[in-house]
């Protein structure tokens, strides 16, 4: 296991704020119909324990 560097509250806040702003922009674009969302490919697999 590799230890992770501790970050300050300011760094955490900056990172969270940037992510929040990006999410808000994505939501606004989606509402306006300007964001092209790639369809998610759905696959179905049979569970061998069900049969």
C-alpha cells in the first residue's frame, strides 16, 4: 500500500470547488441541449447460477 500525501484544507476546497463548477457547467449545457452526451453501451450477461 502506497501512502498518499496529505493535502491542506485549502487544496481540498480548491479541488472540490473546481469539480463543482465543472459539474454546474455540464448541467447548464445539458439543460440547454448543447451538451452532446455519448450513449452508454449496455450489455447483458447471464448469471450462470440462475439456470
